[in-house]
């Protein structure tokens, strides 16, 4: 499945963020996300479900 960035319209690839601030003061480690070559980050529905802590 190809995901296209809504901001720059470039193809996104799955990456692992070493740290991600989920909410103010809540830091998560090793989070899977999608990122385009321009650096924009988003989450698939499945990735977002995992973040739902």
C-alpha cells in the first residue's frame, strides 16, 4: 500500500522514531510512523491504534 503525504504529495515510507512525544510529558520510545522525504510524519490507522495508551 502506498501512502502519499498530504502536505507535499511525496511517497511516505515506514520509519521508527526513537522518541515521540505522544502528549505533553508522555514520551514513547521506538514508535513506528510514516515519513516523507520532506520530513512530514503521520501514522497509519494501525500505527495510531498502537499509540492509543
